[in-house]
């Protein structure tokens, strides 16, 4: 089987076979998140990059790099909104960002996310070592295009769990 290159998360479609719903919104000051990073609204109306592997809420996926400006809203950022129908794709790794051989049991299950802040650009991956419990943020659907079961670091398509999709309410 193949080894799949580690890449950024992308929004691949909606379950309605339409492009993902995106918004352009203000960016908080000093944001350095890369394209393909999950962002959130911290209650200010401006987006910030997530800063942990267990964010309370995920607004969506940044379609461009943060601008690292001194003042909020000097720039706008495009975000693919995490909702009930937006489907994303990401590589699946093990805890501590170690290689993982994609298995059938990695599909149709919950998983945690994990940030890699040592790569350039920083990336977020799914964590096959955490498939249950309070740290899970996504539900996997199927293998992504170009990935097969048995591939190392294979990519899967997934949705954000409703309790963590900020546009759907978090309680």
C-alpha cells in the first residue's frame, strides 16, 4: 500500500453535492493560523485559530492564512463553515503524530484531532488513537479520493460533531 503525503485539511463538498458554505468575516488581531486550520469565533465576531486539540467550538476551516495584523478586522478571512453538511478531508495519524495504517475500523467512527505546530505550514490531523470519549471532535465517513484502506497516513472524509460545530450551537 501507499504512503499518503501529509497535507492540510480541505473542505471537499457538502453532503448535498454542492460547494461548502463559506463566509468572509473579520479576523482577530495577531492571527497567524495557516490555510487549512480550524478557526473559531471567540465571542467577539472575529475569528481566531484554534489553540488546543480539544476546542470547545469550531466555526470552520480557514481558506487563507491569517494576516498577523495589529488590529482586529483590518483584513477579512474566508471560512468554510462547519455545519451538518460540510464534509472535510484530513490525514489520519496516531497520537504524537506517528504514522498510522488506515483500517476499515477508522471509518464511520468518532475521532479526536491533533495539531502539528512543528510543520510548515502548521497542520491538523485526525487521531486514530482516540476514537471515543470527550476529546473526539469529528465523525469519519469514508476514504478520501486517492486513499485506500491499508495506506499509511491515509486521508478520510469527515464532518465536525454537532456539539462542536459552532454554527449549530454548543451546549
